[in-house]
C-alpha cells in the first residue's frame, strides 16, 4: 500500500529489505541494519544522514528531512520503492 504513513506494514517491508526479522516494530538494531545497507554511520538513530542516504538509495535527492518516518513524500517514495 502507498499511503504515505509509516506504519507496521511499511516497517515490515523495510525490515525485509534490510534483512532482519519482520515484526513491524522498528528497533535500534533494525535502524543499524538500514544504516549499514544505505551506507550511513550505524548509530541506531534516524537523522539527516540516514534519511539522505535512504533517499539516495531509492534514487531521490535530499529534501532536508531529518527523520524519513515523518515525511509524507519520503514515506510514499519508500513504499513505492519497497513495493517495486
């Protein structure tokens, strides 16, 4: 589904993409796995670098968002990417 909301289904799809257990709840270790996958420093905290590198991995430019989970357009792009 592409609704721009970062909920359990999007979390499970993201967890599958980064290769961790798909429980629908984003943990620090899940975030570190995401950061490693996109080439960000794996500190377990979502910030500007993680968001920028995730957007780059999806083929999108930096939009100045600090936390990709709070950005409708970034979540929507992520959902489309994960569905593809």
